[in-house]
């Protein structure tokens, strides 16, 4: 599109490139792509200042489908590329697009250091608990017992929890969403974009071919209200039909427990009010067992800390030495 | 062929006078510093010089053991001083272990300066000597100054209230005082330096000055002068201007910075600590130059990827490492080739394979540099030949990387990184500016459309309105840059990438030859072997041999001219510190009849060894 014909107000479709999307029909990635475009349109994000950086995998093809700047890099390393981009031009709005294999296995080191360094960017982790593009092997996020081409008798290894890992690595923003729940995902992405620092959004994404319905136990419409808790900063942690359930601290076990308000209305005083600055609670929320507890969605944790790109550019702005002076520093002699 | 088998002989292989002094001791003995001071004293006298620090991979190995010995060698004199000396004329050994490790580096009849108090039972045993080498005639033929340096130093600094431990730290200055006297130098320059370093009234400045003067007067007042010839320092006149000593690492740092500044680019060196490459990162971090920063990444891969990110965003990305780290960066370098972005990769080569000898030099990563990536992935490989040449090569690398939108690898090595030589500080304002022109808005922009002359695509950085586009490691259409699996397009892109790099030989059309352009023997070298090769060539040439030498700066692409040049010589010999890697490249590409001379010992070639081999080849032929 010519620079002169660009509309005044950008619609989600204006953020789409002319490239045909090549994901499998029914893939959760489509919904996430739409959520991303909607988020950008809501913000009227400048296309020229937006950069999508990805690694390798199905999700990492996303940059090709955006009409912004995009860099499809190598397996697991997108955070490192993003770092170089942001320290060179901190004004760019950088989105790292990654999957569970890309960021939690081959790129694990960059993933944890990104949070430690707190680069101001968004990380959208498309978690489908499987390697899709290489045809279905178990991933580091797969549950124990996952049957796959590389684990025909079931996988042995316990899965990594991306959000727990991020929190322990010093992440300043941790959130979760579900691919198909665009209405909830868009505001979460929006908050991630607004956060100054590394924002992790783990998105449960259904792989229709190799791991279909793996999240059904909490995403299925019939159970969603009972098995999901949508966190809002400053609001009580209520869920279930008519918000008749709440989360409270189990003092004996230092964990979270479910309070059934229908049976015991007075217990409402024990229900936690979500404070996304509280790291202890954030840890407990990310550690909840999916079988017995609801899955925490929305912004789980959010604090402000200095960012790497800001630190780097401020430091660089203080550099004022001229090379000719530096060359003559120290011991010299004149002939 | 083994470079160490050659007979030891005098460094003064021709009429030009030179001398080589080697300082050796424990890491904490201050030998690098003492060597550095003598280097400076020689430099201000206007002498040519070359230095070579030699240190173990261990940081502070137990004191007095052979594996904790570090040394510093400096050679100075008149005439061409391009190598740091085959053997030492003078060895300063602060303990028995230092003597044991370095004695084989000393010329027969050379001078040993030893601290006698360290040659006690404990010290001798720690060094692994069966008996005291000062008493069993094993040093016969050597001149020896064996002084109780420890106690003489402690005595000299006592008045400043320094205890034995701090007092012992001044031993190196005592020794320097003695050495300065041997070369008829006064102590005033070093005293000025000490006062500047510590402050005039500082107790350490005073103690070190006292130790320095004590060593100087010891030499003057004792009868050692009758045994030792006091060498006279010659005065020759190098070019006028302001000089300093420079190591390869400093020179690369200066060259990179200059190249970035002249291109009007911000530069970030993205690196991960590794021996022996880290000094480049340290220097740039400490210079705090406008627009130039460093980023220490979490690993080698991240260092390379972030450097590519820097270039993508419109800065100059540089990554620096040594062999093991370069191996890790390989996949990312392939991406930089595929997306055609500028990138500078510096490999300070060390002896391999694997961890190898981390502090020793080798040139064994040439094949890795040229061919070490999956897919057809050509890039440019440059090699500086001396510490000062690093300054030019770094700028040239940046010029090429930007002009042709390509990664450029610079092959340095552990020797070049640490070795130093005098350097006439250049006038930076006289270096031409060459600002990058980034792609601006163009309605018909195609990300992989190329400049017909250079075949470079346009550098368009994010933030440029209306030019939004996507790049990546998947094969792309040769014009639009969109993903393309088309077989013909892949063939075309492969050809284009190769042709672009091949054309870069035009940048290196002029190949410098030392000596006549035809004759009996052409010696081809690259990198840090320049020192010993050029000295050997000069010596033979002075004796009437028809020998010439060329040190190749651009190792890939290989210039077609090289073939023409070589064809005018009866013999061509490729000299390198590996198993024949350039030899093999040239054999395939350019000169089927070349011979190979190699050494893989972690040490530089000795001039005397090269001299023998060159002579042998010429004489056999005639």
C-alpha cells in the first residue's frame, strides 16, 4: 500500500500483509493472529514502528502475515534478536512470537535471560504442548505420558511451566490467555503492550492436528466457568457459575484453596483480592494444579523495574569521548 | 614439519642489532607490567619493537609451580622488527619454576637474571627440579646475575613501612632498575610514570621508586659490569608524530570504532566472555565513545543474534569470540547471510580442537571461516597481519559489510590480540567519511532488489514509514523477498549470494608483494605469521636470494590476481599455523603446484626456522 493511500484509522485488516496464511485449517494460531491485529488496531499502532520477531515453529510464521516490520529468525533465539533491535532503537514496539518448543527447550537460556534483563518487549508464547512443525513430537510443555512419534509409549519427563519459570527468572509481567477467547485475550495483549518491561503472555493454543483438545478440560464451554479464573487487579478472585466460588489462602499448606460461597457465604471475607504486584500470590496462581483447581488467566503479575533498553541507551547517551582523545590516552611519545 | 626442531642461534642474524628480553615469574610477580615498561623505554628511544606476552590459561595457579608461570617477551633494535624474537638474549626469572619453563627459550651464552633467595629447597622442589640448577652445572655457558632480589628489595622499601609481603611486590621494579642500567637507561621516565600512576606522595610510588633505584645502583656498584656487555641503545628516527604502543585487540577496537564513526552508525559489540577475545570487549566498554557500546550477552549464540538484531535495526552489529564461540554462532551467521545484513564477526583464533590451548595462537579456523556453515553460505574473510594492521582491516571490514550487505569475518589470533608494536597515532579527521544511506520511502520498494554493481540489497531499517517488510531465514523470492520454494528461484538466489561475495575481490585487487615480482620463491602467508616471514624474507633478500613475500589480507574471496602473481615464481610456499588450510584453498582455487609449510604448536614461527626452510627450497630448485 502506498504511503499516501493509507487510511486515517487503521482497521485490524490493515495490519495484515498480502501473504496467504499457511497454518492448518482450525489451528488456534488464526485466532491469536486476529487478536494481535485487533490489539494493534485498538491502539492505532504505527505499522512502521512495530516489529514482530520470531524463532522457528508454526507460531513463528506469524511475522510474515503482518503488514508491519517482521524478522523470522532461528530456532529459540528470537529474544536475542529482539535485544539487539531494542538497544539500537528503543522506540520500536517489539513483539517476540514463540512456541513452547522454541522458548522452553532450544531457546530456554534466552527465555530466562530476557526476563532477568527486562527488555521492553512483549513475548507471546503459543503453547500447544507439542512440536507441530516437525510433526508432533512431545515438547518440554507436554504432560507426562504424552504419546507422540518420539515417545510411542508415553513421555517420561515432567512439563515446564512457562509462567513459573518466567517469575523465577525475574519477569515483571506474566499473563495467560486462551487462543479462542479473543475477547479476553485482546485486553491482556493490550496490557502486555502497555507494560514497560518484558511482558510474557502464555497463550494456550490448540494444535488441531497433533495435540487436539489437550486443553479441553478447562477450555470447553461446558466447564470454562468452573475451570477458569479471570484475574482483574483489585477485584476479588471469584469464578464459577454466578461467581459462587473464590480463591483463598490455605494457611495449613501455604497454597490456594477453593471456597464454595454457595455453601458458606460468610467465607467471602477470606477470598483474595487480586494484587498483581504480589509475587507470592502470583507464584501460587501459576502453580495451581489443573485437575483440582481453576486455570489462572489474565494478568497474573505486573511490576515496574528498570529495562535493559532504557539502561543501555541512557548509558550510551552519556558516552561522550572522542576517539582521537582515547587513542592518545595513556603512554605516548612524540618524535 | 616442526618449527621447534631448528637449531638455536643468535637473534642477530644480520647486521642490524636487536635484543630480546624475556621476563618470567608467577602471575602476581608483575612481569607483564615490567615488560611493558621496558617496551616503553625502548619505544621512546625510537627503536623498532615487538612484544609477546605468554601466559597460561590458569588465572592464579599455585605460586612457584611451573604451570603458573607467565612471561612477557620484548624484542627491540634497529631495522625491521616484525617478530618478537626467536630466543631471548636475556631472561629474568623470578623463581626456579620460571627458569625451568623458560630456559629453553634462551640463547646459548644468554644472560640469566635470577632471584637467588627463591632458589631454596622449597622453591626448587616446587618447580620440579631434582637439585638446585644453580649448583649442578646445568646452566654452564650462560651468564648469570644471581642476586638476592627479595631481600635487597625488602631492605630498600623498609623505610616506607611496607611489610615483607608488600615489599616483595616491588621486586619487579628492582629488576627493571637493573635492566635499565644494562641498556644505559636512566630511571627518570619510569619514576615519572610511577608518580603519575600512584600520586607523587603515595607510599607505593615511593617504595617502587626506591626499589627501582636500588636495582639500578646495584648494577652500577657491583662487579657484574665486568661480565656483562652493556648494550648501547641505538637512536634511529621513525616517522614524526605522536606514537604509542598498540596491541591487536586495541587496534581492532579502534578500527571498529573509527569505521562506525565514519559510517555515521551507532555500533554495539555483542559478545560473551572467552579467552583470548575478551580484551576487545573490555577496551570498547572502557572507551565510552560516542555512539559506541557493548552488550554482554547470555551466551555466544545470543551475542551473535543480538548483533544481527543491532544491524537489522540500523546500527552496526559486531560480535567477537574465539573458535569454540564461533562454532556456536555458526547458525546465526548463516541467517545473516540469508537475510543479507551487515555483520562483523571477529575470531581471535586459539589452538584447538575443542578447548585446546586457550591462550595460544593458531590459524586453524580458516576452513571454518570460509566453509563452516550449512548450505551454500559464502561470506568475506579478512585477516590482519600485525597489531597496527588490525586498525585498517577493521575499517575495511565495516566498509565491505555495509557496501555489500554481508557478514564479514575477521580472523585474528591469540598472538595478534596480545602482541604489541609502536603505532603512529593516525589523524582521524583525515579518514574519509562514508555515511550509510538507508532506504527511504519508495512506492515500488522490493526488499531483495539489488544494486546492479554491488548486488547489495537496500538497507531499510524498521521505523521507516511505508517500507514495512518481512525478512527471514526461509528462501525468499529474488526480488519481492516473499517466501519462495521455487527451484529456479533457489538456484538464482544461491548464484546471486555467491556472485556478490566473489565480486568483493575487486576491493583487494592490489596485492602487495615484498621483493621482486618474479624469482625463485614466493612465500604466501596470512595473519600473524607476517612478522617472522617478512624478517626471513628480508634477510635472504639482502643476501641475494630471489625471494618475495605476500601476506594475504583477503582470504575469501581469493583474488584471481594471486594466480598471476604466483605464476612468475619457480616455487610457491604457503606458510601457516595450521595443517595446511590456506594451502588447500589455494590448491583448489588457484595454484596446484604450491608447497606447504606448517606448524601447529601454539607458538609463532621462529625466523631462523623459516630462513632454513626458504633457503632449502630455493637451493634445491637451483
